[in-house]
């Protein structure tokens, strides 16, 4: 329908005939002069109609337009230093493709602020705002960068089932669903499946996965449906091999975000790309750092929200936005976690500006040890028979991680997780 997006029109095209299509962002009627601002995916352009010069039919149609209606415009490009970007369109024909009702549920021009609930209830209109759509363009770019990085590192992209028979991470935070006459669950992660892949010979796999988590959180960093880069790799020496891949992946994604110039300028943001190598802190060292600031965490416990944030501040003062925490206590981590010694494991977390964005580690590949750990965690072995079986007939040493895309996005832009997910799912929100 269009020959150009608005942004492609420039002064050099003076006199050319073009076709544009998009939404009526604003209408200004000065009697003899009528201005329309047309908005499309890439930007805005002014359409100027004049009594006496513009066709009567076109003038009448402009009078009948409502804001946010979708129109198609055929017109001539005109240089005009007074118009935005020094150009305007002289309309020859305008067609209404879809008329918008009024009043509008949300003000796209942002003269009126809306609260988050109103915005999410009208997300289809919220995303029409350039600084909101910029978020999802950046998101698309970092996902592309992540995928390309991993394919470049010889990983194979897989798809694992989301309807499963037992909780993949253990625990109770699963959504039960009815599967014909049986109970099933929505997958908390591809954990069991990507580990089974390690015994197939496909060595290195990843998935851009959806996690379903029935956690009753009410925070700015938790949702019940999450997107993540989920990865597993075999023939590793230890967790450091996995951390190296995560380091490469996350830095490639942040770098790509930093290159989204137009989007970042709309958002009035800059993104600093952390330098390699990412600091690798031991769990004990982290406890010390926190204790020095007056925050005592008993050995063996996971960091709570407050200490994660405090650690972010401590690291920021040392010039580090992003950092690994490794050597976690084994019992604080899931059943599949490889122990390093009596108390410590080969599990790690990745923190970014005070929020965990990834967890991973080396996994247990020994059948007997795995069975033992299931028992330790009070997880019924019967539910895991299909998984355990893959450890009995040749399972190489392996490890992996899950990197939350929503979490990474929110930390990149310093916003709530609800800002970076199109249609977020939380305890109170199931629509739209
Ligand atoms: P947290 O302790 O921060 O709630 P987790 O340790 O339960 O997260 P993992 O099972 O380690 O989460 O999942 C791997 C990654 O997936 C996390 O580091 C995070 O980036 C993302 N993630 C997991 N659960 C959520 C959630 N409910 N909301 C948003 N992101 C999540
Ligand atoms: Mg975690």
C-alpha cells in the first residue's frame, strides 16, 4: 500500500509522488489550512492541505477523520523549512482504511499520562507510542543477536515440550493443566529435556524458551510466564566452560542493544557495554562483601532481593555492572546441580545491576548421584524415570544455564519487567 515509510521521505524527493499509510496521530484545523500528522512504524510525517489548492473531496475527508484512524495517502512531497524535518506531503488522495472510534481508551500523543494498568489493558494502543515500540524493537534485536551468537558457537536450536508430566525444576511452582484424563503441567523450563539432549550426541543445544512459573510473586522482576535463552552443552571440564559461553552471549546481546541508536535516542537512554572478562565472585566472598555493608546472610542461604540489590551497588562502586557468583552451597540449588566438594556446588548466578538475570552450572551426569540427590530433595523418582534413563546409557559431562530475556531487558533499560513484555502474565493479569 505504501511506497515509503515516513522516515524515508526527505527533501531530495521534492515534487515526487509517494504513497503513505498509517495512523492519524494529530489533526489541526486552522480553517484554510489543515494539518494531519501521519504516524507509521518508523516515524511521523506532516500532511498539509490548503483550501483552494487541495481537492475539495480530500478536504471534506480530512474534516471527517478521527484521531488514530488508519489512512492511505497519495500525495506529493514538498520542501518546507517550517515543517518537521523540512518536508510535508501535499495530499492528492486520502482513503480511510479503518475508522477509529472516539473517545480513545489511551492517548497515544501522551498529552495525558496513563497508569500501568490502563496501559496494559490497552496494550495494542500503548505500543503505538514510539518510546514503547522502541523497547520491543530492541528486544527483537537482542534476541537476534543472541541467537546468532549461539549458532556461531555451534549450538543447535531445539524446541522442547511445554506440556509435561512432572515438574522440571522440582518443587511446587507449577501450573497443573488437564490433559485429556490425566494431570499434566506447564513446563517450568526445558531443564530435563535439554539435559536428555546431551545423551543424544547433539552436544550443544539451545532454545528460546517460555517458562511457566506458578510463583505468587508481586514484584517488579517476576512474571508467571517468562522468556529465556536456555542452553545446555556437553563435554565440558567444569562450570567455567559454561560461564564462558554465557559471558559471550550476554555481552553480545548488550552490545546489540547499545547499537540500537534510533530506539535509544527515542528512549533518551545510553547503554554501557561491560568489558570482558566478567568478574567471577565466590559465594563466600559475596557474603563478606555484604557483611561489610551490614547485611548478614547465614552461610547456605540464597541472596534475598535486598542483598542482590546491595551487591549490585557494591559492584557498581567497583566499576562492575555485571558479575558472576559461583560456588553456591549445593543444597541451595536444584537437584541436578553438580557438587564441587562437601558443601559447595558448580552452580553459578549472573547478576546485572543488582538483579539475577541467569542461573546455571555443571550438572550431575552420574546416574547414582542424581538418584541420590532426587531423594535428598524429596522428589519422587517415579516421575523422573524417563529422564533418569538417559543417564544410564552414556551421558557425557555437561552444564548449561537459563538467561531471562525479560530480566535482561528490564535491567538494560532500568524499568519494571512489565514494560518489556508485550502481554505480561502475573497473578492478577490473564488478559489481554
Ligand atoms: P529468582 O530467584 O530471581 O526468582 P530463579 O532462581 O527462581 O529466579 P531460575 O530457575 O534460576 O530462576 O531461572 C533462570 C532465569 O530465568 C533467572 O535467572 C531469571 O532471569 C529468569 N526467571 C526465572 N523465573 C522468573 C520469573 N518468575 N520472572 C522473570 N524471570 C524469571
Ligand atoms: Mg536462579
